[in-house]
C-alpha cells in the first residue's frame, strides 16, 4: 500500500494557520508543502519506514506510513514553515536600532522563536517515543 503526500499535508495544515498558504493556488501550496516535506524527511532519520521509497510524480510514499510517522513528518514540516518567518524578522531586527525591543515585531519574533522551540521539543518527544516503540535495539 502507498501513503499519499496529501495525508501528511492535511495533518500539517491542521497544525498551522497561514493565510498566505491558504490564498495560494493548490499547485503552489502543494509545491511549498513539498519543500517542507523534503526537509522533514531529512530530519526524520530514525524512521523505520524507508521514506526515500517514494514516487514524487504520483505524490506518494510507496509504503504505508503509520499514523505516528505521518504526524512526526507533519510536525517537522511546522518547524520548516516557521523558520522563514523567524529568519525574516531576524533580518529586520539586525537593521533596526535598540528600539526594536519595544516594537510588536520584537514580541512577535520572540513568540515565533518560542513556538519553534516548543514544536521542536514536541517532535523530539514524539520521535523518542516512536524510537522506543519501534526501534531495533538488538
């Protein structure tokens, strides 16, 4: 059995609120999510299922992913989705004076950084539980 990328995309979209992504054409949104998915795959290096066994033309993994594998990939995609927002605000911060700390952008940057760190901790916990449950310790 195969797992369509759309399964992971749906889980990812349920975790975020992004009007920019929502206003894109379906093809553009899927292209953006595909980029996030590729990054997520490279960060889920302990996956029991071979994530490189996929058919990009058919937009699917050639194997059936478990629910936890789909969720881990979707959560890793959230981290990738957050990074450009944080990086663009970091550039603004570097160009401004010390008053940046008083602006709402500084607070927004701080909140995004905290969200990314919380998401990283969440996915690390999921991966640890996944590895404990499915890992080969022999």
